C-alpha cells in the first residue's frame, strides 16, 4: 500500500466516524430514542452496519460518543469553571448555562437517550462515570476548593454534597418535566446552596 493510501485511510475513517456521530444526534432529535437503530444510523451516515459495530459494541455506546462529541474536548477533560473570585457570580453563570443546555431540544434529546441507556447498561454507566461525570465533577470541586481557600465556602463542607444540593434539583426538574429550567430557577439553586454551605 502506498504512503498516500496510508494517509487517506485515517482521514476517511475519521470522516465516517463523524458522520455516524452526527447521524445519531440527528435521528434522536428527529425521532426520539426508541426509533433509533444501528440500521437507521448507518443509512443516515452512508456507511455499513459493520463499520459501526467495528467501533461501538452497542447503540448505547454510539449515543454516548455522540453526546461526548458535543463537548469541546470530547472526553470531559480540560474542563475549568470560571474563577473570578466571586463564587456566587461564577456558580450562577455555570448553572444558568447548564439549565439553558438542558432546555435546548437539540441537546436535551440526546441526554435523555443517554440516560435511558445508562439505566439498562451497567458497563455503559461505568464508562459514563469514568469518561464524563467524574472529570466534570473534579473540575467543579476544584472551583469549590478555591472558594474554601478564599473563605467563601465552609472549610469543612463536603464538596460532593455541595454539588448534589446544587445540581440534583435541576436534574430532577428536567427528568420529571416538573417545571421550566429558567435562569431565575438556576439562580435560586445557587442562593440556597450558598446559604447552606457558607462559613
């Protein structure tokens, strides 16, 4: 095989991979999780089913990677929360962005599909924790530690609990569709959390 052919193969594979991930997101947004199949993804992406199975063992793993590809780094690493020195302002900025993201239909449907898969696939759930949830939580806790050092958060605060108090109500409201995910709601969660954990 020529050097030129060697160079072309990885580019072609990456194009196919990106087409598959884009097709997965499009199908979920258009049809919902239940109607998405490996066959439909392959047809939309213009590849064979075996191409998909060569890279992913299940529909859930394709959905997971299509969701990861929406993030800037693609793997949850390299994430930093803003640190202006004002914890309240920084948290409100981040939580407002999170609420807006969850309320965006193009982002919301893949997240729901992914959560459906996580419930039924322990291996995928472990992959999700390792590749996305844990790195993101570590970045959040790094910002909270900075606030502790600045005296803006109780020195003995359990940072995992702080994150649960801050994010769990938003996630439950989104999951159960019990109310709108507004900037005002995000701000109220920050206010409540800081009242509970300030020195």
